[in-house]
C-alpha cells in the first residue's frame, strides 16, 4: 500500500491532562498486538498533527511547537509492512520503504525487549526547513542553535506521544536507534538526520 489514509482523529476517550501526567512513564515490555488504524490516527495527530488551519508565520499550527513554527521534525513510522512518512497536512502515511525495519528503529543496543512492538516512530530533522520558516530569526541559520532547536522540538513531540499513550493505556518508550542504517533505508539527504526512536503499542500482560 503506497499510502495509508488515516481516519479523522477521534477524541472519544476522556482523561484529564493531569490524570495522564499521573500515569505517564516509559514502558518497555510491549506486546505484538497491532494498533487499529484509528488508534494510529489518534497517535499521529496527537504527536504532531494539524490543530489550527492558521498557525504562526503563514502555515497551519500543529500540536507541538517548533522554532519559528519551522516544523522541521518529520515523523517516520516503522510498521511491520514498511516505513511510512506521516503527512500531517493530509493526515496520511506515505510509503517510504517496503519491509520490516522496526529492528533498526529500536537499535541493537536496546536488547530484545519490545522488539515486536507494532509501531516505532522515527524522529528525523529536515534542517532545510529552517531556511523556509516564515520568520527568519538569526539563530535559524546557526548550526549550534539549529541543533538546540531541533532537539527541543523533538522533545515536545515525544512528550505529546507519552501523554497520549498514558491517556489511552498504551505503552510508550523513547529511545536511541540505529541512525546509520535508518539513514540508508529512508534515503535521507545530507541535511536530514535521524535523531531518536519512540515505540508505541499495548503493554505486555504479565
Ligand atoms: C533523550 C532521551 C534518550 C533516551 N534514550 C533511551 C534509550 O536509548 N533506551 C532506553 O531504554 N530508554 C531511553 N530513554 C528513556 C529514559 O531512560 C526514561 O525516560 C527515564 O529512565 C525515565 O523513566 P520514565 O520515562 O518512566 O519516567 C531516553 C529518554 C530520553 C529523554
């Protein structure tokens, strides 16, 4: 499947932000059970979906802030069938690589825990997007400041994912990954860098 159309996010399940904060934690023991397309839709929208048609500096707003609203962090999604790029404007997943590459999005250093988890997010910065931001403040062109910005912007998305997972009784785990292999698999340009992975699924029942 070249694209996976995602249903509209469903806000059906109520939990206060404070209750989700009370439950937020890293869960590494994750079962193989797949997420429904609806759950995937809800997850990705919560992570960095469009929540305002008119956001700052001439582009739509998303659920995670970014420096000058550059939205330079792309979310790739490793599923059993392949790796997809989340397109927030159209709320769909576009196929990037066919095959099960979830192991690389976890990285060998993490051991086998949660290796078969259904969804593994891959955080990739597209540095070129800083030059296209609607507000060109000087730091956007300085490598050191760019780095600070893109790691902070990653953390804001990852925090959304942790809170979403807590609110849905899903497991979430932020972690390192095999950057070199993923760069090849995703055919990234020189100004795109793999930063981190985050695994999501159902907690393993003990
Ligand atoms: C920048 C960063 C890198 C992390 N890298 C890893 C990792 O490579 N492997 C891992 O198992 N956990 C990793 N974690 C998860 C932390 O170990 C975890 O968040 C921390 O122990 C606190 O636990 P908690 O999330 O349950 O509060 C990382 C977390 C952050 C913020």
